[in-house]
C-alpha cells in the first residue's frame, strides 16, 4: 500500500460508494444515482490505468500533438497512454444511454405506482 | 411542453446553427483532435434538443419528428456496415482500403473519418430520438389501467 496506489484506492472507494447506494437504498432516484456513480468510477479507473512516467525522467504530459507531425516521436516518449482515454470517451456516452434507459423505467414505474419507494412497489397490486 | 419566451427563441435561432456546426467539427476532426463520433454525436443531439425545448413540442411533431430520428439512426448504422463490408475490396473484412495520408492532415487516416461520420450521425439521431420519446410523447394516465396499456406516440 504505497503512496503511488492512492488514486487506485480512491477510485475503488468511489466504486464501493456507488455499489452501496444501489444495494442499500430504497428510493428509486438514489438507486439511479448509485448506478451513475458506479459507471463513472469504472471509467475513472480505466483512465488511471493509462498513466505512466517517462523512462527518461521528468513529468508526463497529455497526449495532444501541438507542434505538428514532426514532433510525434518526442511526444510519444513523454506522454501518457492515449488509448484508454479514447476508449473511455465511448464508455461515457454508453453511460449516458444507460442513464436514459433507467430514467425512462423510473418514469414509467412512477406513473404505474405513484411512488418512488421500492418497498411499497412490492406490496401494491398496480 | 410549450415553447419558451421570446428572448430564448431569438437566441436559439442565432445559436443553434453554431452548435450543430461545432458538433460536425468535432466529428470530422476526430482523427486529429480529441473527440470523434461519440462526443460529436452527443453535441449534435444537444443542439437539436435545445431547438425542441425552445420552440415547444409542435416543432418536434412537424419539423424534427421522431421518424427523422429513426431514419438517421438506421442510416448511420448502414453506413458503418458499408465501410466494414467494403473492406472486402482490400481482401479482408473491415480492412482499410482508403489511402493513409500524412500525419496531421484532414484527409488522411484511411476509413477512420468515414467511421466517425457514421457514428456521429447514429449517436446524434439516437440520443435525439430518446429525448423526443421521453419528453414529447403523450402518455396515458397513471393508476387504474391494465398492464397492457403503454406509452403511445401522438397522432
């Protein structure tokens, strides 16, 4: 448990918070917020895996090419890994689509039962 | 869902074109700058949702209808499938058959800009269709109905 593992531990803590909200909460909106937090914690963990320090020493930079095509090799030596960031971009939009689906389900459940309490939804006969 | 005040409508008329243009820029320059099909499609859907919110649901029934969202959705998917099947020209499914130009030019990187365009159209139309289905469709009354009745689109 060195200090370098602290970002990973905090991202895992965020994942646990989201999971707790899904499992232990009764209100449907709080469960939806738990689903969102779980999704963002997974995306954050993926971006953190792409961090690397340059082998020549010094601080790593963002993988954005600002000097033109002839500086590509110099950038590749000091930049962090750009592939996890590109994949997490699509994952964030997928999280948006999952949010839209879950919110549509919540709207429909509210119209059918008149409440957001999941304990009551087991007792009412609709 | 009614439209908003005159100030919002006037500003939306001025700004909505620029939002769609910005979304198209993010989609087309996806192989050079951060972005690509997914984020550009989200910006496009946001611009269209702004127009529907500002002008009311009559605009969403007559001009930017749900059928246009469906057409855009399927056209994006078919274009992506066309890019993959045309890879047979190069010999293998989904291989690159366009010339790979110099690094940093706009016309470069093979079939990646075409894939970005297909995904941008599909994500924009799909998310706009989700927004229209959630906000514009008229829903039947809650409580005291059979389980068979469900969300229905208007006439």
